[in-house]
C-alpha cells in the first residue's frame, strides 16, 4: 500500500511552522472544551498529528465567518476613503 501525503504524521515543530503558532497555543487549542483543534496522537512521549486531520481543520477554519472582533478590520465594499485633512497651525 502506498502512502499519500495526507496519510503521514507530523510532529510539533512542523505543526508550529504550519500554523504559525507555538506549543503553548497548540496545547491551549486542543485542551479547550470543546477542542478547537485536533488532539494529538502519542507515539511514546512524542505528540504527532495526522496531516489529514490538520488539513480538514484548515478547510473548516476557512469556511467559518470571521469573528466579530475582526469584522472591523475587513474593508467594506464601495466605502470611500476620508480625505486627508491638513493640520492647522
């Protein structure tokens, strides 16, 4: 049986690079209730994740709407920019 790229396991270092986070953030995500991130699988003392689970999490995350706190950062369509005002002496 040939393994596809989705069937491989990735470690913490590769996952940190992929998600642009650190170990603490990953831990907080997968220990929250309900978990906001796939839980790791342990091989001895190593934490490993199936790449297919991470890809599914990424796809789900892209489909979710932006949280309200980030909506203010999203530009509105057709919004005119305010003209620059000059400072008066």
